[in-house]
């Protein structure tokens, strides 16, 4: 009886949700850059990862920012701390520069459409520039994870994985080919 009632309520809820008109972009027309929200712009300008390095992070390649946050439980040596700080500084500087370029490129694309000047050629050129910047930015973040993993011991990588809550059924390499 309870299962039938629950099923009925779920179906009724789904039907009413499906009947409601969806305006997924409503309110976004006032953004300065339509494709980016304020949080994304701030993150890009600050050099934050914004998920660009998930492939590394979730496959046992620690990120320098989080390694610094976990320095005590990871028992980092002075040399590891120094190396990690240097990696973090390099990635942040490069990511900020590329992030600013990406924000500018997205703004230029937006202006093409706002001005009514968008055509297939200038949009293709704008998208090419945006795509290259996104790839470069992602590479900066992913490569920082590769570099960071080389600084840590296999035991520290495993401890990092546990501390970050990734200890489940990951498919990443388990301590092979890195560190001292």
C-alpha cells in the first residue's frame, strides 16, 4: 500500500513538473557576459580550478591547493612544502592570465550577438579562440596535478585520497609510477 501511494505521488509530481513551462535562461539576459555567471567570472579571474582538473583529482593526482590545505595530516616535509607552494604559485599566475583572456574572449563573443554583427565566420573565429583558451587553462590545472603527484610519496597520495573522501571504487593507479 505504501509503495503504491509513493509511486502515485512520484508520478503526479513528475507530471506536474513536466507540465510547467521551463524558462532555463530567464533572468540571465541581464548578465554582462551571457555565457558566464558572476561566480564563473570571479573564479576565472582568480585562477581557481573550476573543475578543470577533475580527471586528475579523482584519479589519484592530488592538487597543490588541497595538498597545502592538508599539509599537516599529510606530514609534508619542508622540501615538499616548498615545491608545492611553487607549483601553486605557477598555476595560479598562469591560470589568472588565461582566465582573464577567456573572460575577454567570451565578452567579445557576447558583443557580436548584442551588436547584431554575429555571422558564421566571426562566431567560428571567436569559438576557436575560446576553445584554445579553455584547453590551455585546463592543461595548466591538469599539469599542476601531475607535477604535484611527483612531489608526494605513494603513501601521501593514498592519505590524500582518503582525506578528500575519494577512497571508494576509483579506477586510478594505486601508487604506481610517481613520487619518491
